[in-house]
């Protein structure tokens, strides 16, 4: 059964060109699910591993390897996938503020739109709560689509459609 997470990761990775170097930010449960989907469905990508704030030195015993944040620049990723719903806004702000020389695209699992950082943090927390309360409710996703604009609305509508088809 395809989950919303699987579909979202596929949407993010399938348009990427072959040999795109990808790092997943966050080695927790969600990061592992994202990496698993990337490994299973996106063989055209080069998966460099994870970066995680709780890691102080490289852990190569796990595959893929888990690197501390200090290794992010030396990994030279083309894309960083933010695998955190609760801290998505803060991580994206941290990348923008602390890694301006990082020449990589940064993608998130939830759409972010163009918002001020404070608005984005509030929106991310609100969406995070809704997603975890009713992750498979197409009505929720349709409501979010109606309350949003542009790319956010399109992505939420697509989530509603996928869930409706699965019922």
C-alpha cells in the first residue's frame, strides 16, 4: 500500500536527474522512512547518507552512514531532504542562515510556500499536528487545499486524491 509519505518522496525524487547527490537531514524514524523510500524507488540518485544534529562523529556502522551537521558541506550534496515535520521550519531557516555556501536544493516533506519565518514555523506546527491526528483523512487534506494557495494547494489536493483512491 502506498502511503502519503511514499508518494511525497516519489514526487520529490523522480524529477531529479541521474546521479543527483542526496542527503537526508534527520536520522530518526521519519528520516529512515524517507531513506527507505529513496532506496527503493529512486535508484537513479546517489544517497550519501544522513546528517543529524544529535551525532557528534560519523557512524558508518549504519548504512547509509550518519554524519554530524559539521560534515554537511564536505558531503557536497545536490539536494538536502528535510525529514522532520515538527522542526521543518527551523531546519530550513538554519540551512539558509548557517550554510549560505551550500550549493544544494533544500526540499521538505510538507510544502512551505512563501512565508515569513515566524509564519512558516506556526504553519508547520499546525500542519504537523493535523497530519499526525488525521494522516489518512482525505477531507482534512481537501480542507487544507482550500485554505492554501498555489503549490501548497495543489500538493494538498493531490494528497486528498491519493487517499480517496485508497478507500
